[in-house]
C-alpha cells in the first residue's frame, strides 16, 4: 500500500513550523496510541503512520530530503515503530515543559546581594567614595570550587549515569526530570573537601570601594556588576546592589533636588525688617527680610539646593520663616510691650490687619 503524504497525515501545511507539527502529532498520538485502543489494528496503524511522519518532518535533514524527493528521499526504516518509540518522541515534545533536554546544564548564576549604606546629606550632595565590607559566598580555595578533597575528583552519578536527568514512566507518558541525587550536575562528590564540606563555596567577607555619585537620593540603588556571589559550577557571578539611605540632618530637609530650612526670627526683626545670614550646603548666604514679615513667609534661594543624579541644574533652598515670641521677659521688657499694646489699641486695627480680617469673618459666621 502506498504511503500517504506526511503533511496530510499530520494535517499541517508544508510551511508549518516545528511547534505546529509537534502539536498536531501530540493530538493524533493521544487519539491513536495502542494503550488507549487495545486490539484496534486500525488505530495502531494510524499511530505508526503519524509517528513516522512526525520523526521525518521534525528532522531538518530528513524534511529537506522528503520535500525534494518524497518518500524515496528518506529511509523508511528510520521511523521504527511501537509504543516505546512513542515515549521517546512524546518526551521530546514535553521536554521544554518538564525541564527535559533544554535544562541539562548545571551552571547557575550567583545570587545578587544587597547592602544598605547610610550617608550624610553632604555626602549625597557632593558625592563620596567609601569602603564597605560584605559577607558573600566565594569559591573554596582548598578545592578551587570542585567540592572534592584535593587529589580526588567528582564521580559520575550512578542514578542518572552522568546525564543529570532521569526518566519517569507513567502509562504512555515519559517525563524527564532533574536527577534528585546529583541535582542535574551529573556528578557526585565521593570525598568531600574538608574546608567547604563538598559545597565548593565558603562564606567570606570582602571589602569593596564604592563610589557614590553626587546627587543620590534616599532609596537610590547603585549596581556593581559581578560583585555578588560567585556562580555555581562555573556560572557567572551575581551583582551587588548598594541601597542608599540618607541620615537625618540637623538643619536641612531634602525634597527631591530642593532643600528646606526653618528659620526663626525675632519679633522686632519681623516688624522692622533687616538682613540675616542663613546656612547653605556650600557655606552661608544673606537674606533681606522686609518689614512686617509674617510667620510662614518663604524665601527662595535659587541654585542653593542639590543637583540630582538625573538633573541638569541645582534645586533651590527654601527658607521658611517662623516669628518667635520672646520668652523670659524682664520687667522692663514687659512694660515696653504693654505700652506698645496700648498704643496699638488706641490707633485701631491698622497694625493687625490679619486679626481684623479674622474677627470680621468670625462675626459673620456667628451672625448667620
């Protein structure tokens, strides 16, 4: 009996990719497998036909020969037959899902590390360089990361015979899994290193120089590539993330690129005006306080803030005025203040416009 076209058998087009062919074959294999159709000769023939088509069309060389010469271009005996062949092909289909053929490598990237670094506002504004000491896992110097005692070497795993994978059969499913004994490495440590106890890595402390760029803010992360833990079985190292935390400042409060500062001034200065000197991160600056200044007034000093990491210009320094009520008055001071109060009452509310406005609003409220 002449063979049917392989593409027609699987129900796919000639342009179908490998994934499409796998899906089509899996559907037919589930339907016609002998374990599901005991004694059904027709189903067994359909299964063998689908399996033969699958094995040819998923092999690039065989597929190219078949596309050019048809059935004459491929070896008819290469397809084989039987349920065991189905298990091999079927496990190939599910390999990516269950960690089969694409997970044979036992190399693993090292873990990333995090270090919390507290710095001052001045260090954040101007940048700094500091040394940090971090705990990490490094390759054992005794066994050079092999895990075996010097003079010995790891042996082939007897469970998986060095493949790193074991096959589990359940019904007509055949699934590959990571070997539980060697954990995918294909090797077992017979004589463990006495320094690392077969782990290949030991915990150590290492010192690093960390450069803090100017303008960093609280919560910013600085990534230092390759300074995390070493990889396993030759894998690449992880990275180190230095997380910046700003300590509380005695004078300034940071808000992005701006700095805020609360400045108390005397009752006399607020009333008569004058000039005061205020601190900045770069030294001092002078502010002219106009007469009749009230609490809550904000003086903005442009360019006296911080130039952020992603900013082009410096922020501003905002000085918040607080008029301070005098305390611990002498008898003479009290006498003068009482005299001032009598004069203010005699002259009317023009000396306290905010108080007058508030009283008017209060009267209006209670009258309603």
